[in-house]
C-alpha cells in the first residue's frame, strides 16, 4: 500500500510539472508567433 501511494504521488508531481512546462512552452510559442507576425507586417510596408 505504501509503495502505491508513493508511486501515485511521484506520478502526480511529474504530471503537474509537465503541464507547467507545457504551458510555458505554449506561451513562448505564442510570443514568437506574435513577433513574427509583426515582422511580416513591417516587411510588407
């Protein structure tokens, strides 16, 4: 029983940290996309 609880906690921590990292990466990608869009607009002028 103890090992199952420990295992569950470890998986939970991994999932939470993975989701946090994933959200950070998504925000970075959106920022990069916005910067590229601005560059394209400036380039067209």
